[in-house]
C-alpha cells in the first residue's frame, strides 16, 4: 500500500477495568429498552411478538452492561451477552419498522413527532458498538477517539453529497445560459459529471487538508489476481442481493427503488448514460471517497475490520436521500441491503488494497442491476 495509513495501535486498550465504556453501554441499552417498551403493546399484529422480544433483549443488554460496570461478571462473558442482545434488539426493531410499526410520539411543547422504534433501532446499534469496544478492551480515551473519528468521517461523507450538488450547479449554469433549459437526458449527463467532479474534489481536498499526497490513492496495474477479485466481488454482491431479497420477500418485507431506478424506468433512454456512468463514474468515485479515503483513514483509529464496518455505516447513511421517496419500512429495508453490500466492498478493498477492485466490482454490479430495464 502506497503512503500507508498508520494502523491503530493498542495504546488505547488495556486490561484495566474502567466503568466508562460499560456505563455508556448501560445508558444506550436503557434508552433502547424504554423506546421499545412504550409501543410494545400498540404495534400492528405482525410486530406484536417482535416488539416485546426486542424490549426483552434490550433489558438483557442493560443487565449485562451493569454487570460489567460493577465488575460482577467477566468482560469476556458479559460483553458478548450485551453485544448479542443489543444486536437482537436492532434486528427485531428493524423488522417491526418494516411491518409498519413506528411507535411515534409527540414531543410536548414542540409538536414534533418522533418514532420511538427508529430511536431504539439506532440507539441499540450504538450499544452493539459499545459492547464490541468493551469486549476488545477499548478504554475511555479509545472510545472518545473512535467516536470523534466516526463523526469526522460521517461529516466527510456528507460533504460528498454537498460537493455533488455544488458541482451540478456550477456545471449546469453555463450550459443553461448558452443552450437554455436542459432536457432530462442532458440533466442526467450533467449529474454524472457533477458526481465525478464533486466526489473527486472532496476526496482530493481532504487529502490535501491532511497533507497526504496523491500516492495515498491505491491504484495498481490490473493483474490476473485483480481480475479474479473483481469477479469474486461481483459474484458476492449479486449473490448477497439475491439471498437477502429472497429472505425479505419470505418475511414480508418490501424494499424501495433507488430514485435513479425510478427515473430509468420512466425514461429508458437515460440508460444510455446511466449504464456506462455506473462503471466509469459511480463505482470509481464512490469507492475513492468511501473506501480509499474514509475507510483507509479509519485504519488509523479502528482495527481494519472495524474500519470496514464503520465506513459501511457512513456509506449507508449518505444514501438515505436516494430512497427518500419511500416509506420508513421500505427505506430501512433498502438501506440494510446496501449496508451488507458495502461490507463486501469494504472487505475486498481491505484484502486487495487496490481501489480498482471495489471500483469495478461496484460499478459492474450497479450496471447489472439496471440491465432488466432494457428489456
């Protein structure tokens, strides 16, 4: 790996028992339990079992974190219980959301409607992370550093969206002044050019701000090994999508269509731009920012496996707007698939340390997904 990122060391880990990490876990688990317990008896029939079970799992996590906090149970025993129970609460609350249960309440005085189940889902997911941190012996300082880096990378991922929007305005304005109002086809061309310019500018700008040279970008000449990994990545992506989609259908869970898919279905002519853009623009530039910049930067603070997971969280969150027209359940289902696919891309990048591999696997996967629209 050129200009290799500093790998996180063990200076923020240790055998000493600290109450800070399990205390944070306890607070998160308690919030998740309350958020699940309140709507547990008011959800639709499909979630009548899921919600009480999720609340019970969150309560088990509370007990495990408390046992760790007061040194009543060994870390190697209590931390896995807290992590597993919190993960169970995430899965069950997510399932309830896909079945139409939101557990919405109105905040007194503000008239804001808040979904308790979405709150429980994300808070329980945070408890999963705390449980893992406790299990591997992360100290209070280590937890602070990792949270800070997570927020930084989430902000950077969001700036990618800002960069795309700004680039679209800058590219479209002179064209509109010369040619007038753009057609949908012309707008699509501009949008993908903006995609490349925006994500590219944010990536290079961040590297410059961190005083990193362009050699930080992991590009190597393709070899037979590279081609093999691209093939493996594409098969894993397509296979995972098929399996998850089948499981979701069996469970009565509906996903949402990406806004680009909706546009292409309404105007198949756009595929003349979309298909090559997926391979030449979307795959390479998304992987540049979210894998080569964000994931690789996370190696400095997280373990490499942890960096893959955290980068996938960031990648998933920034795609919320792409499914914004869907309902809450469909949105969550689609983002769950996206998270799994991102884990695969992150893993093959971590294994190969070559941006070309996830970039082409990602781009080809996207193109294959759009192929049925040609029929």
